[in-house]
C-alpha cells in the first residue's frame, strides 16, 4: 500500500501541473563549447525562502545539483522581487549536454519543472545571441539580434508573460520583429523601468534567454557629465604642470645667461688694455651695469670692439656666442 501511494506521488510530480508553474518553460537551448550560458528559472512567491538549484540528469528524482559536479563552474543568484533565480554555467563542455530541471527544495519531494535539453556544439549554435545581458534607458530602445538558420516560426517572449511574433507590446513597451540575414532582430522601444526582466528569443523548439536592464535616463546623464568633469580636471592638471615646468626652465635659463655674461666680462677686465685710463673707466662702468640683476625691460650695453653686448627681448636672451630660449 505504501509503495502504491509513493508511485501515485511520483506520478503527480511527473505530471507536475503545479510544478510547471514554478519554473520557466524552456525546451531546447544551444551553446557553443567553451562559452557560458545563463539559465533563468521562475518560481512561485511561496518558495521565496526555499533553496533553489539547477538539476542535471535524465530523470528528476535521480538528477544532481550542477553545483555538486566537481568539474562544473557554476554561480547562482536569486531575484526575490521577481521570483526568478538564475544559474550561470561557465566554460561549458561536451559532458554538460543533456537534461536539466529548474528545482526548488521543499519539505517533501522537491518541486521541479519539465526538463529542458542543453545542446553543446563546436559549431554555430542553433539559436544564440551575442550577449545575454542588455542595458537600455527609460524612453529609449534596445535591439537584440536572435541568430539562427532555421525557418521555424519566431517569437519574442517575456518569462511568465506574453509572446510577440511580428509586432505588439509587452508590459507597455513596443515590440517589433524583423527578419535579417542571420535570423531576426527584436526592437523594444518606449522602455520603462518595469520592463527590466528576463525574455527569450524563440525559433521553433529553440529558446535563448536574454535579460534586459532598464536604467534611469537621468542617472545615465549624470554618469556622462561626471566622466567629462574627470577628463577636464585631468587636462587642467596637465596644463598647470606644463606652465610650472616652463617657468622653472625660464628662470634657470636667465640665471645661466647672467652668470655667463658676468664671467665673460670679468675675464675681459683682467686682460691688459692699451687704451687710455678713460677707456678703462668706461669698461669698469660697463662691467657694473653688466653685473646688475637682469631687468625685465631689457638692458643693452655699448657695442664696442672687444666688448660683449646683450639684451632681453620677449623672454629671449642674446649673448655673443650664447643663446638660450626661455
């Protein structure tokens, strides 16, 4: 009698009319070997505090949690506001192909959805997208390319919600499907915050989940403005450094030129001069002028034979035999 009741209980779970409402209805998902795949699973609000897991195996009561498989790289997350938990499988290998079950632990038998098949291929997947996560902004639009080679009926669906096959709307967002050389594209426009969630491309029996995150348009503008402020701040800092270096170079240049002039004049004064005493006095007077600090208005000495002449003009100091650009 106990065995009979157990068989009835198992049969009810196999049919799983309640369980089929606890998780997403996937049928076939295709992924290329070495890539990652994100699987979203929908559950009922009453299971919000229960443990959730993705089960791998040919039958639900003998399947194993993918996290328990030693070779498998898995991460999980649970969005308790939308009652969806996700499982990310990384670096998928050929051994990962098979049946999977979105599962919720309970006090009795765990609740599991009807299984879906994961196909792992070295070639192009039957249905795929470039990125399973897409970001959009309020009032704007997003475009998702659903790539496939079959001529099966196409659709864009929201998990737990309606599907659109040509054009329509989902949760207030306008949806338009267009055929492309690689499959079809989906354009969702007039986005609102409530459109954040999981969707999927559908082509025949194949599905590919896609998550859309709608962000506030104001916060996007603020981030852009902040980035420009950082760039302008960096440019201003570079300009200040350049001005400081230029001034230091100019000061060194003036000091060097002044010292060169002083030394040359001093050497000239020490040399015997056959000129008259008046000539010697004029040289001493010139030496005194040459030895004085450099004036910004410029000083010009007498240009006699045997003398050095110099001047400052617009930051350029000219000396016989010397030239320095400040």
